[in-house]
């Protein structure tokens, strides 16, 4: 078999034992890699109904089909577990040399079981697996941990994925870091912490055998050349943070916990402003010729020194959505999240919820007591120092507020509402427990469906249904019968990239067109040159449907019902008062209609369950037996 | 007819401007406006406007008043007096 070894490594942290599982080629043709394979490994190895922070959960890591090959932007891997934030499937992607090292070990995937008695780091050195003491790493930031391990191993070819203090403290919005990149969302870091796993280091010294190296090299060269042109210019020069001004002009920039879609000071927290005043450098993921990541640096003043990896989703969450117009505070807050190991999006949205609670009298200064401010502090929107301090309190679960916000908005609001007889859940911006992204969906009706139905929760990357709305292919302010099929199409399109995985920023570089017709034939050729298979357009398209289906199946087994496909209360009941998107909400009637036509487009039942014949047709017979109807 | 043109993202870097005011004859199309601006600011050619000087380079797109994206097949329509035209380059992800 080309492109794969056929072997999955299982690691038991409790017993400190390993075993090797072999998989047939048909299994790889169905699940490929990335989020699909990682989710499938969760399906096979997680005890249904388990507490996500208990030994019954697993960490599954799936390699990329193109990692370690010349294919541009293929240096990515997928990670999944049962999310401690959503209690459904939690899947994340990250691009880094960790993915390449994993591929070179010959393991197609890794499944980590059980809970270690003591804090541990695991070192995979090709076939060998070592369990090493990690006590000296506790409390270190993500960068400090990676640097310490690099010194200890004395070999730059050893690549490590680590958690920061937030993961150690079981913060439910904690992430996993590698080469400065993050497997960011759904709380993977807390799962690592629950297993007392501080770091996973990998050294792979083997090559990757592909079926047609000459063809793969030529195609990779052509894509690389295209990636230097106008198709990726916006990413290379400004990165995704250029979206701040776009979203603001569309009236969709989350502002003061989504109370508005227009931020008066958007210019001051824009990608353009970052580029002019704070940009230190751009960096690239492994195998990437685009280098989109903008690194912002604060050299002087109260928030110095700070260096943060600035993406749009981090920036909206920790600037406009907290009402903060001080770019230096935003860079510092993002840097804190990066170093302490929390998801910038969930962190920012959770802080903005706390700020709204403070401004509306639910919280007082005393609720914000911490070591730095023993009497507490005011937490008004726009207060950069309060925002920065809260990023630190969350990671350390410091004080009442740090411990509360470490749970994310869903649990924090439920706790406060029970304790104080309030209704702060109305301001808790999450879907299935995962905090919402940087696009206000009240005036993006297709995207609202994509988010509500999203198997991962409130995530833009897994649905991509903002595309037809924002690009004007449909009327974003209204609902019609096309949206169910559109939401299906966009989520499965995204799932193809997330499964291979390839960074979506390359999508125009195959033929100049980003749609299926432009990309799928080229991707089929890449797959075939790597594996020797004979994939065609339809086979590529099925990758996305299968990836989405295995995640949905996992959720159904965990007790998902139609009611779980919801939107935040605010998006359904509070129209924005100003800007181009003012006056809109997604009504109950609209949402239920959208869910109806989406389930129909997916070939599911009215209750959103999957018929057995549908699963069998996708080659998922064993899944059909367990959850098919 | 008076319209305001705003540059965001790559178009702002290319022109060095945040916005310009244009006085246009009635019937001026969006395509005419792109051509006019590409002539006035040749640095738009390449990353923002294609070599023909009148077609936007994907994924650049014009937005009208924050509400409507002008599709390629709508470029022969035109703005109204007082409209705001925004050069956007939409990015996904992050």
C-alpha cells in the first residue's frame, strides 16, 4: 500500500503498554486521514457515554495523506476526542512539522488510551515508544515546553505537541500546541490534561513511499507556482485578519459580545493596522508556500513584550467582541492564549460574556478578585487590561472568575443562572457548547443553518456556509428552499480538505477556480499519484460526506437529538440596531424549516437520524448496525 | 452622480488610499469604475485587477453599501448617487 503503512499505534498510559493494529486498504479508502480518520478512531475506541475527562475517552491523532510528500500545504494532521466542551465529537486540525514527523515514523494514526498515574511525556522514536517523566515540565508555557524538550532531545528532528498550564488545569477551552500552531478548538488540551499527558514527541526517520513520485512532484511544483500568485496574495500580505474591516463593513463583525455588528474603532484593530504598526514577520506551516500567519509584536508599553500569532478569528474575539480598540492589548491577550494554551476564540467570547454580565450588574468587581487585583477589578467592554488579565485567570483557573470562565460560556452561564437566578444564557454565544465564530449569523441565514447543524458546534471552518451568503450567491438576509442543499454542499466541501488534510487556502491554486469542478479532478490526481488508487471526482466528493457522517454518527451515539441543532438565544431574539445587518434574527420558524430541508438534503430522517441504507451506501455497515434507523 | 469608493485589504495596500470620491456620469457601470481606478492607480493591476484593466482578480469583489456583493455578471450595472462602493478581498478561515 502506497501512502500508508497500514498500522495504527495504540498507547495505554495507565498500563504503559503499546499495541499495533493493522487496517485494511478499504478502511483507508473510506476514511483517508485527518479529521475523518481521527473521528473514526474515536468511534472505534471511545466508550459511549463516558465523561470526556475520564479514562474512557481517547486522544486520536490521524496523519495527513500528503504529509511528508512534496504536496504543498499537506503538512497537517487531525486530532479528535470526545469534547469536554460539547460532549460530542471534538476534532481539530493543525499544520506543523509534527505532522511530517508522524508520517515519517510509519504510523498512520495514534490512539492514546487511559490515564497515567503521574504526569508523563511520550516519545515515539520510529517504532520505539518511551514513557518519560514530565514533572519538570509542569507549569511551563507551550513554547517553553517545546524548547525544553528540544534541548533535552538535542535533535531538531524531534517534534513535540504540548499543552500549556490551561490543559494541565483541565480548562475546557484548552488547546494543543505544536510549532506555534494549535489544534485549537473543542478543548483537546483538557483531554490531554485529564490523562496527565504533557507532551507527545515524535522522531520519524523513514521516507514516505508514493505510487508515482514523478507525477506527484510535477503536480506539486505546478501548485506551488500558482500559490505564489494573486490567488493567495491576500493571505501572504495581510493574512486572515484583513477580514476585520470586511466584516465591519458588512455589519457582521462581532462587537461587545455580539450586541452589534459594527465596531466604531475597527480600523484600530484591523489587519491593515496590524500590518502597518505591529507586524514582526510572517511564518508558514510545514510544506506551505503561502505563509499566511502574521506575527504581531508589542515592543513597548504596558503590554510589552508580547508576540502573538494573529488570525482573524483570534482578533475579532479578543478585540471588537470585547469592545477593545487597543491592538497592543489584543496582541498580548492572543499571546497569552498561545502560551498558556487556550483557544483564542472560546477565550475571547467567554470573556465578552463576562463583560456583559458585569456591565448588566450580574457580576461585581469582587467577583474578579485575583492575585494581581486582590480587591477585584472592573470588567467593562473596552478595558484591555481586564481582557488580558482574564486570559491569565482562565488558564490558571484563578479566583472565582477564572474558574468559572474556564468552563466556557455554556457551563458558566448555567452555573451563574442557577446560583443568581439570572438569564445570562441569553448572552452565552455558543452552539452545542462551542463558542461562535467571527461572523454574526443573524444576517447570514445559510451560515446560521450550517452552524446550527454543525457536528462540531459553533465552528466556521467545518461548515463554510458563510461563502454563499457573504459572496452574494444568495440573499443572505432571507431563507429559501435552496439552503439545505447549500449547507450540505459547503460542509462536505470543507470536509474534503479537512480529511486529506489540505489547507483550504490552496483551493484556487489547482485551476484558478475554487469550486468542486475546479479542484476535485486535481485532488483526485494527487491522491492517485500518492496511493496508486483510481479515485475520480465522485470518489473525492464522497470523502467529505463520509467524514461528516462518521462525526454525526458519533454524536448520535452520544445522545444527539434534533434540539441540539440550535443557535444562541441572541441570534434568534435580538436584532442588531445599527449597520447593514440591522433588524434581522433567525426566527424559530426559519430555523426549524432550515433544519427540515437540510436533513432532507442529507438523506436523513425528519429527526435528523441516519437511515441504515444511507450508511451502508457510504461503506459504513458497522455504523449502520449501531445507530442506523 | 457622486459615489464614494473605499479600499480594503490588498487594494488599500496597492493604492495607498483608504478611499476616494468619484463624480461620475449617469450610466457609469461598475466595470467602468474598475477600469477608471485601474488607470488612475496602475498598482491595482495584478493582485486586484486583471491585466485587461477591467476585470477583478478573484477573490476580489465589489460590495455596494455593505449589503450587496456585485457578481461578475452584474458588472455592467451601475451605482446610484450617494452609493458607497467597497473593494473587498474575502478571506476564509483563521
